[in-house]
């Protein structure tokens, strides 16, 4: 199965998730997965909801893994009618105000964490994209950041904010040993020949949120990506531009930020305001 996924150039995270899904399916029934039939898949799907209480989007991913295994690896038929995908649930993400983002960045507990938080918010990068930035990706001549191998293996360029450039230079001066490849190298001394793990960016957000008094806001690296897009929209950027900067394949993915933009919400009047209603007790308001 891993070989089939790799031949199709699936992302490493997707490969891990798919293999884990088939492994869990097999362990649940204590049988080899190629010995299990569609009725087992139906039972498993029901269990994911009733017993494990998984979100519909997680169940969709588990079913996608099984579908890939049965169709591409075992070369068997798969009936969508017998194993329908559950309806997706779209939840609005948490958004911080620009002032709260500033507090979060200022609360970083080290120049290293501060530079990572500034990069996440200043570029809208996903945490894996930020973790794998190379020094050569910071193009100060053209004032762009080159993001490679994004979701769907799509490269893109985003703006390099002068403030972000200054922040990265300040961070660079604090390093005793200058990295040769990775912008954010791993290990405690930031000297490893590999980049930091995505968990480091997660930890940076958690520590800063605690220090900034925002621990109840459930802040993680993707929160800063959502803030980047929402604040751009409120500043007047169009959806198509934001779609390109985020690396979204479909514009529909980007339209969620219309629901998060306070500027767009406040600019639309409720139809209730157009009604000529009487006051409580039957009194009609005077013009």
C-alpha cells in the first residue's frame, strides 16, 4: 500500500494517515485487512461515530484510506452506495484581532519562537510549510518568500513583509552558529542539518498564548494562517489574491473568510432594520 501511495506522489502526512487507518481497521476486527468484507467496513464506520465519537471529516479520511486500499492495492470493487461518505462539517475557525496577534508575537519566549510566529502570520504558511523553509527561500531582492511542496505538492510565492524581514534578521543575529540550509533548523541549539518538527511550531503558539493571556482561545499555527487571510480581506484584498497566497486549489475554500471578516459582516444590514415595527405596547416609533 505504501508503495502504491508513493508511486502516486501522495504527501508523507497523507501516507501516514492512510496506513494508520487501514491498520486500525485491521486491529479492530483482529483480522488481516484483505480478509475483511464490505459488511465489516459498515460496522467499522458506525463504530467510529458511536464509540470513538470521531468528527465526520476524520471518518471521511478513514474511509478514503480503506477505499484506496481496496481499489488500488487489492484491485477489488468498492460500492459507494454500501459505504457512503458522511456529510462534511464546516466549522468556522477561531480568529484573533490584529491587536491579539501582536500580543501573541510579543509574548514569544525566545527570538526563535518569535521568528516562527511572525513567519506564520506574515506569510499565511501552513506549519509544515513554515518548518521546511530554507534560507534561500527568503528572497529579499524581490521581497517574496518561496514556499515549496505545499498541499497538493504545489509551490507558490507570497509577499515578504519588510517587518518580517527585519524580524528574521534580528533572529539570525542571535544564532551563534549560522545554519547553511534550513531557516529554522532543529535541536535545542538550532544547529541540526534537519528542519524543526511541526510540533515545535505548535509549542511556540501554546507558550506564547499562555504568556499573552490567550490560553482560552485554542490558538495553534493554523490560527495564524486564518488570521492572515481574514485580516487581508478586511484590509481590502480580493478573494482571488488571497486564494493564490494561501495555495487553495478552489476559490470555494477561500470564501469561508467572508464569514469571518467583521468588515464584510458589518457592511451588510439585517432586513430587520428595514421593518417599521411598533414599540412594545402598541406604540409606533416616531420618524
